[in-house]
C-alpha cells in the first residue's frame, strides 16, 4: 500500500509522518504519532470520544482522513496542560468529579474548549448544546455540565 | 483496510476519476468514512475536491447559492440565512455540523437528510458539471448519479414563509423520527395561496406531501381549516422502520406534527 506524507501542527509542534492512504486522523494520532488522548469509542461519529480541534473547529478524528489535514492546526487534550499545570477545564473536571472511567473526558474537554473559546460565559443550555455530540456512560452528565460552568467562571474571574 | 484518497483541485478533473469502479466522492466524510470504518469494502478509492469555490455561500438579489462543500455549521451561523438556520442546526451535534456538507446531505438515506428536506420544500436546483436539475428529479435519480454536485441554488425564503421542524427523541440532538419543511405563501386575507411541503423519514429519501399541499390551498391556518390537509398528509408515504421508530408510528404522528408546524 502506497504511503503518503502528512504534515500538520499538533499542539503547537510540527509533525510529519508517512501514513497509509485512507488512514483516519484518529488512527494516525494514536498509532503513528503517539498522542493517545483522542479515544476511539465507536469509529462511527456517534460517541464524540475522538473529538479534536482542527483550525479552531470541533471535529471527529475518527471520520476525518489524516491526509485531509495537511497544513492544519490540530489541538488535542494532551496539549492543554502547560508546564505541568492543568488547564482550567481539566482542573474543573477533576474537582467536580466529572471524570469516572475517563474514556469520554478528552472529547468532552475538546467540545467544552471550543465553546469557552467562543462563549466565555455560556448558559447551561449553551453547555448542553456544545456537549450534545459526546456520550458519557458513567457520570450522568450533570457533573460534566457543572465542571464546564465552573471552568467558565474561573476564566472570567481571571480575566476580570 | 485498503483505501486510497485522490485529491483534485477541480470537480471537472475529479469527475473522470469518479467513474472508476469502487470509487466514491468524499464530502465531509460523516457517512462515507463511517461506512469504511465499519468494514464497507465496496469502496476502495475516495475522491475529493479542494476547490474553495465549493465552500462558498453566495446570497444576492434574493437568490442563494450554496457550494456543495458548505457545512451545516456554516449555514446555521450565516447572518443572511437565518431562515435556514433551524434546518442546518437540525443535523447531528456540533462536530458533525462542522463536517456534514450540503452535497452529502442530498445523498443521505433516511433517517438522515434533514437539510435535503428543507431544500426540497424550497424547490432547490442541484448543480453538476452536466447542468442544473430540479431537486425532485435529482433525489429520484440519486442512486445511479455519478456526477459531483457542485452547488445548490434556491430563492431565499422570508422567515415567515419558511417553516422547519425536526422531531427527535434525544434532545438537543438525535436522529429524526421525522422532519418537515414547508414553504407557504399567504394571501392578504390569511389564506394559503401556495404551499410546498417536504417530509423526511416518510420514504428512503425526502418526498413531497403533494396531497396535503393541494388541500391547504385557500385555507386559513386554523385547526379547523387545515384538518383536511392533515388527513391527506399520509397519502403516498412509505415511512422507514429503524430503532428510533416503526413505520406505523411515524405515519401516526405525522399529521400531529404537521398540524403543529402549520398552526404556530
Ligand atoms: C453521529 C451522526 C449523526 C448524524 N445526524 C444527522 C442528522 O441529524 N441529520 C442528517 O440529515 N444527517 C445526519 N447524519 C448524516 C450525515 O452527517 C449528514 O447527512 C451529512 O450532511 C452528510 O454529508 P457528508 O459531507 O458528511 O457526506 P459524505 O459522507 O462525505 O458523503 C455521503 C454520500 O454522498 C456522496 N457525496 C457527498 N458529497 C457529494 C457531492 N458533492 N457530489 C456527489 N456526491 C456526493 C458521497 O459519495 C457519499 O456517497 C449524521 C451522521 C452521524 C455520523
Ligand atoms: S470514535 Fe469518533 S465519534 Fe466515536
Ligand atoms: S466518565 Fe466514563 S464515559 Fe464518561
């Protein structure tokens, strides 16, 4: 099978790989590049565990072919912590017990991040809408919604 | 999995590549890549087009042209397409809307194709290299269509004349039990002077409710006057059965939801 080159920015650093044509971004990230923060829950677009941010937009890496990401700016949950300090969303997820098995967490955090980047003070409805493509089988969602609202408040206090 | 992606800068060049057996066009990929992930080995090659023109939205002189690669998210957030925003927002969750394209929605089998339902009510034109086709003809022939759709065009409806409803069990996102779009013109006395109604999930692809359209003419949008149209809504339907709802259930609730859409 012919290999094709892909090159993109992942969490601020340049990545270049040869991959098999037709490889999903999820498989390229996990198996080639070694970023296992996006999870493969369904490979069907249904669970949201593989969510990543591509050029500022939330996308499902399981339904995105890696070759279509040449030159893109990709962000995953693995890139959020800075110098060992957790991102406010990660902190809030821990504090609010919004993570149980943790499988949905990276996708939830990506979906929440694009929301807070655009809507720093979201309503509860905004949060529910933003997370509506992400499934959690453990928490019952309420702690996750609360964590995002807490992170939003922490953000706006920092800004004030 | 052995899958090869071919990238072209124009639809013209890609059309030739698409004629090869086992080759499919890649839009946003939410259905195609999903199928290959699931083990659909009938697809060995995907073709995509990077022409930025395919992602353009043009609104001028009351006419709208949506490039085939325009996403549901782009429609939902476009200031001049507010009338269509509910139909754009009806598709999937946020990540799906960032990927799902207009072109792909035209081919999506029921229970998908919510946006195509809106386009059918709007009497859109589907544009390919070969020319322009009325959406009804296009949908009827889509299983054997091999040409790349480059755009859809339609007259921009006013917010008052265009109504859209998607019924789903999971809120705020969830697959359709059914979807309905209606383009209605009212005369000065409040009676319906023209009606075009499209239904989703009432067949394997969007269909028109022509009997209900006829029955609405000359009626005021009151519960009493629309009753004959609601009674006619089920004419010619063959709803799908899936884990969301049976064909029987879909047929039963269609008049109820059409009634709500028409009378509010
Ligand atoms: C979790 C999930 C939820 C969903 N929810 C909904 C929903 O609520 N409502 C809904 O309507 N749909 C839904 N869908 C289905 C799908 O996302 C949409 O129908 C979408 O618009 C399909 O577009 P696409 O660009 O992703 O299509 P693709 O997967 O790229 O293509 C679909 C088909 O259309 C063909 N095609 C695509 N573009 C063109 C073109 N320009 N010319 C010729 N052929 C073309 C492809 O070859 C393929 O056969 C959902 C899908 C998933 C995975
Ligand atoms: S793995 Fe991508 S949505 Fe489930
Ligand atoms: S914490 Fe287990 S799926 Fe969400």
